[in-house]
C-alpha cells in the first residue's frame, strides 16, 4: 500500500503508526505534494496526529534511545525522495529486533541513514562557516542561505551561542522560511511577502549606514592576508566549494 502525508516529520511518524494500526506494510511513502497520480494506484492519505507521532517517538527512544530518534530527525531534513521509506524501514526493523540496531552498519538501511546524516552534518558545518550577516537599518543582522538540505532547524544553538547580544535573522531563500533571534529565544518565521529577503546583497536603502563600509573593510582584509605565492585553487575549492561563494562578501565579485 502507498501512503501520502503532509511532508512533516510528525506526519511521517503518523503514517508509521497507521501501518501498525491497519496491520499492513507500506510499499511507498510520499509527501502528498510530491505524489504523481497513477491509474492503477490510489494512495492512502494519513492526517498528521500529534498523539500518534508522539507514541512512535516514545517507541523509537525505548528501543534505540534518543540517538536513534535524532538520527531519523536529521535524515528527514535531507529531503531525499527515498528518505521517508528508509525511516519507515528502520523503525520496522528496530521494533522487530531484540537489540538496538542503530549502529549495525551491516544493515543496508542503517548504513544509508548514517551516510545521509553525515552529509547533513557537513552541510551544517558549512553553514556555521559560511553564513555572512548584513546589518539592516533596524539593527537586525540578516543572512540568506540556500543550503542543499533543510538544515535551518539545526542552526539555532550554534548562532545563539555565537551571537547572543544581537538580533539576527537567517533566512532560507529556497524553502522560504527563517529563524529569528531576539536576544532571548529563537523562533521560526515566514513572510507573506518575502521579496526583499531574496537578495543575497541587501539594497542600500535597507542596510545600516556603516554596513557597506564594513563589507569593504572585510574584503580589503581578506585580500591583504592572501599570499599570492602560496595560492592553491584546488585546495581552496575543497574547503570552500564554489556553490557557497554566493554567501561570502569577500567572494561576491568572483561569483
């Protein structure tokens, strides 16, 4: 049986709960908006139920610990087409096993999930390194990102600790939502009209008076510490892939 859901992690867990309730097996699990109709198959749409999702979470933590649940939460953010089914297969195997299988790399499902989580971790690390803030006239430090994966939910802890005294907004231009920190807590935000937030470089009328000067100073510093005789483009691209240059004020002219 094919199942569809609303595309949220809780929605996926609701599907998993429903397969147990109906005593059936899922052959495919697809977010409803990604389902492509078929003449020979009508999927079952499962409504997200927080109670069901919570019961599945409790079961996962009981059998595999918090580490297992965190593995699934991180992998879900990859948005890979196959990840919903992988998570479902993992939960079925975990529940059926007398031991915790979370680190059983001999199992193909477990191995694939850990490989995905590793990719997520690399993308989070790159966001930590490559986010560049621009100060607005409202004294908010703003940055736009377009990560390969939906890693925005994994960023607040790092930036709260790094910039506790500023108001900042990190906005995912691809997925059209952001995280906003007001010096006390971080919350997810979205905007009915986010046209202005799509700029990698804010328009001059939105930036603080000294922001352009700071960017020029940073570019000058970057150029001055660069030793041309030791330039190694291949190594540089390994550490700073070209697709991330669009975030960096010191690289913007080269992008």
